[in-house]
């Protein structure tokens, strides 16, 4: 019995990982775009990016998730009613969860990428321009390889927080590890056991990600000499 | 739009905000002395002690706060020994469980923040303290703790805001803090938009006030660490 429930909980691990990885992709895209917006010459872009990161970081993750899952469709339905459309909009939990986590961690990624971009020496870009490299070529050959190295520690950190934040999706009905643990806890009289199984799952994800990203970081640090202190 | 309903229920939100602030600052207040002491243990010369603290912070930073909260609030009831103990009236109360979970969680993060600050104190400051013949206790009180805290200010400020926002999870264990109040109104009046937007606005305002205070504190007490402007 305990064993069966443990298996169903762990089987939901693929859904949790799918949610985490999809959100990571969305967050990385939003983060990169917003980081470039923050460093752009246009004041409108800069302040839009600033407002986005401030608002997201000022509201709890759970509230943002409830806003996306409950409030946004309610608002859209009100508008649809007002113009006379006969539709009922509702988001599936997985879509709402990916959108929410993408939005939240996009804001954190923005800071990571912005700091990394600022740490690429300006002289390198100037040299590339002097050599007549085109802008896409500068981006691919000069900026991105260094961006990966410089942003990796922050990126790792954001991923670790993101993987744990996926547990919130269970509160809007996504049947992830946390949701299944709760079902098992309520069906049996062993809540501690099953929440511990869930905790072990998240802990393992943290440990594996950490080990993997340490290896990647070493790969990108080849050829970097630190000043001897 | 149903902003009238929100207007009628503003007193509920005020109660919720009070509970939110109580939970956040209660947890921070209890956790602070624990984290300061554990930061020293985390850098101790005794390997067993150092490892014990490292494992504690690793486990609590490596699992979701929601799981920790559920383990304490729902999980402890599994053990008959705890259910029959004299502590049970306390351990079955959601407020106590939330406080225990948040204290354990934020102490893990704060310990790492302070321990990092401690490691970055210039060796010269400690050598100077020794050269002046300060006792261990005086070294800690006059030199190490102040230097550690000022160096940790920006990160600790972030952590405080994290704790404030994490209090929204308390709504999942029946507490009527800001998020709980919003949830209750959505259920009572069948409106989904206004209650959560109001909750978000309240959190945003509290965060804005805290960030402004941190800027001031940072400039006042840690200003000497800023790079010199040329």
C-alpha cells in the first residue's frame, strides 16, 4: 500500500520536471529579452522592463499563480460578455503554471542576464565592430559564449528555486508530485511518510541539478585565468 | 466590476495584513539569533559541527517550503506519541506550525547568508582585534558580528522580503492572512478578479515600503562598504 502510493507519487515526477523545464525555457526567453530591454537606449523599453521586474518581485508567487489561473480568465470572460461573445475561457492548470513560473522567473533571470551582460568588457565589442563583424555575428561569437559563463551561477540558482516553486502548481489542481503526495496523505493515515517522499524527490532534483551544472560550469571556465591573489 | 464588495471587506484585508506581518516578523525575529549563532558554527573548526549545520541548511534549502509546511502541519499527526503529548494543543494550531516551518526555513537561508558574510571579513580586521588582546567574546561582539551583518545586509534584506511573500502559503493551512482573505472573498461572492488583484496590491505596497527602508538602512550602516565614487 505504502509502496504503491510511493510509486504513484514518483511517477508524477515526469510532470513536475516537464513543468519545471518548460517554465525554464519561457523564463530564459523572457529574461534575455528583458535584460536587453533594460540595457537599451529607449527609455520606454527600459521603464517597461523595470516595472515588470518590480511588480513580479513584489507579489508572492502563489498570488501571481492565482491571478493567472483565476483572475485573468475571469477578466477575459467579462470582456467577452461585454462585446457579446458567447465563450467561456479557462486555462488548463499546466498552461497557467508554465505561464506563471515563466513570468516569475523571467524577472529573476533578467537580473542574472543583465549583470552578466554588464560584465562583458566593452572593448571586446568595440574590437569586434572595428573588425567589421555584423551584429548577429557579434552576438553569436562574442556575447553569447561569455554570457553563458557569466550567467551560469545565477542561472543555476534560479533553476534550483524554480524546481521547488513548481510545487505551487498542485494548489491549482495540477497532478504533480506534491498533489499526489497530498492525495496519498489523505487516503492513508500516513501524511508524514508521503510528504517525506515528495521532499526526497525535490531534494534529489536539487542535488542532481547542482552536480550537473557544476560540470557545465567547469566546461565553460576552460581558458579563464583568475588573478592570483 | 465589483469593487464595492472589496470596499465592504477592507477591514478583513486589514486583519489579514496584520496576520501577514505578524507571521513574517515573528518568524524573522525568532530566526535571527539562531542564524547568527549557526553562522559561527557553520565556519567552526570542528568538522562534525560544521557538517551538521551544512546538512541542515542543504536539506531546508533543497526542498520546497510548501512541503516543509505540510510535513509539520499535516505530517506530525501521524505519530501517536506526538498526538498524546502535552505539546499537541500547540502543534495542532496552524499559526504555530506556520511559525515553526518558516523559522526552520529562513534560518537555513539566513545562516548561509551570514556565514558567507563572515568568510568575507578581511583577515586584517580579525588580526587587529587579536593584536589588541580582545577576548573571543569581545571579538565576536565588537568586530565579527557587526562586520558580518553589514556585509550581509543586501542579501538579508532580500531574504526578509522572501519571508514576507512566503507567508501567502499560510493560506493553504486555513490561516486568513492577506491571500487567505482574498481566497475567502472569491468563494463567498463568486468573483475571481478583484480579490486577488487587491491582495497583490497590498503585498506590492508592503514590499515597496520595506525596500525603501532597506535602502536607507543600507546607506546609513553599510555605506562604508560601497565602492568609492570618483
